[in-house]
C-alpha cells in the first residue's frame, strides 16, 4: 500500500534537487513536498488505527457471539443455542438416515444442597456437573445447561445401545466425584432420561424428543434416582437395556 505515492514523492525530490535548486520555485515546491510527506505519514497512521479497530471489533464480535450461546455459570451451551443445534441435527438425521439420541439430566436432591450448604456451593456443584459432561461425552456431542439443575446432551449418529453406554458413563462419573466444602465432601448424583429417534419416525420433532426424554427422566427419579432410564423407540432393541454397566437402564 502507498507504493505509488512513495514513488511519486521520490521523483518529486529528485526533480527538486536536479532542476529547481537555486530557483524561485525551490522554496514553494519544497513546502508542497513537505505537506505531501506529512499527509502520507498521517494516512499510514489512520490505516494502522483502522486495522487495529477492525481487529478489536472482530474480537468483540467473537466475544459477544460466545456470550450469546454460553451459560455464564457453567460455560456450557445455553438452552437457546442448544435448541438451534438440536433442530439442525434433527434435520441432518432425517437426511442421512442416522439415529439421534437425546439425554435429559437432572441433579438429584439439588434443593437440599442449596438448603444445607448455600447457593455458592450449589453453583460449584453445577460447575462440577458441567465438567463431568465435558469430560464424559464426545467432541461432536452437544452438551448444554437447560435450566436450573437440569442439563441436556445431544448425541448425533448414536443408536440406543451406544447411548446407554455414554449415559452410564456420565452417571458414574458424577457419582464418583466429590466436592470438598470445608471439612466435608458433597456428592451429587444424576438421574438420566435417554431417548433415541430413528429416521422412520416422521412425526417426531425436537420438542417431542424432549418430551420423551422427560418421561424417561421422570422414571429415573421415580425408580430411585442415580440411574439411567430410556424411552423406547422403534430403533431400540431389548439388548439396549443391558448395554450400560453398573446401574441398569429400562
């Protein structure tokens, strides 16, 4: 940038030195040349400032985009972003003919944690659960805080057998994690509702899938908590019930 302007100033300097030196035109031409140099320097500074401002604006936009899609407490995706992703994955599942699984997860007896230890500890427990999800699911899965102590995970291209294994991994990881508070250890278990949709279920949508997962989650709570329950769909087979190790699914 400015190569042509620099060359023009160089030629003007040569002309001043070789032709105008000692003439009446030397002084005014030199002054004009000084003005041209100053304008070129100012123009460079403005371009540099513009580049810096553009970079700062790009960074700010990235930060705003991240804030718009992220739950501030846990760092997971928030509900709105999850629903957008879920609809995209649901459409892709129909196009590709691949199964899609959804996990609805709730922290057991979370109210008692807040009542006993306070909301600060409750917030730390939610952050611990978020970390469990990040380390237990796969890179292409979508984990989000759905609201309160409820979380949700979308498992693309995952049938009910593989989903049962992932669900149990999440449940066991939470059960084996302790949060130290003063001289005490706080343990929170998870109940998981799991459901899988196959491409043959043409009447299904994301909201219906969430309702099925909620039915399975209710069953997990009713049957003792700290367990995985599944909502059977056409793609599920009896072997899915025994796919998870540890606590049984149904």
